[in-house]
C-alpha cells in the first residue's frame, strides 16, 4: 500500500510540474494581438491641461473609465490602478489614465482632489474629463465598450494601449488574477520598447 501511495504522489508531482512548465511556456510565448488604434481625442486633465491621443505615443498606457462618487466597482478599480501606479513608479514609460464618465460632477477640481487622495504626485496617472458626448463616443467607438446609462453603466475594464496608440488587450479591473495577466503583458510591451 505504501508503494502505491508513493507512486501516486510521484505521478501527481510530475503532473503539477508538467502543467506549470506548460503554463510558463505558454506565457513566455504569448503574443498580444493589435486590436485597433485609439482614435483622436482631446480631453482636459486634473490640472486643467490638455491631454490628447498624442500623449499615448511612446508610452504604455493602462486606461479605465470611472467616476469619483461611484458606490460600486470604481474604488476597487482605483485601488488596483494605484497598486500598478506604485509598482511601476520607476518605469516612466508606463502611464495610467482614468477617464470620468460623470463629467457633470467630476470637474477639474474634483478630479484633482481625487488624484490627490490616491497619492498621485507626477504625470504618470492622468484623470481626464470632457463633454459627455465626447466621452461616450471615445468609450463606445474608440474603445468598443458599453456607453449607455452613464455613469452607472460604465465598464470595469482596464485597457492596455501600446506605445503606438494601439489597443492590445482588455482586463477585468476588479479581478486580481486579471491584473496579474496585465502585469505580464506590460512586461511584454516593455520588451517591445527596448
């Protein structure tokens, strides 16, 4: 009986290591498809400065849509974005962009207070606003995300955009496993930059 247990445990260990090797190999050979180019837009950030699609060039960008008084997923998304912002503090080619879907309430002053509350102290995390029609158009036609019934009906996606302004992938901004995949994909895009 002991020999049977030993053989079974050995077999299980080999399966675990084999599965781990397959997953690691798949991750190392992962290729991010190019979904589409982010269209032209011109919004205003929390400091009252213009921010356009040209600010995406040369940087890897993680973008989300949110609003500051969201009672649902936005605080989770903001905390996950904050972790990424802190983790990439020494990597100036990685930037974060949060676009409000409630411009009526999220004016520049409110966005500045919100960014301050998350410890944003440089240009790597931008909080953007514009007219609601421009936001809806960018969200729906630019990023292919649901844009009806805003602000409540916003998506919980993080969008990865490469240094050429090309959308490369979407992630669940509330899910730690999805954020872990995002981290790996940021590394892939950083390799493309070097």
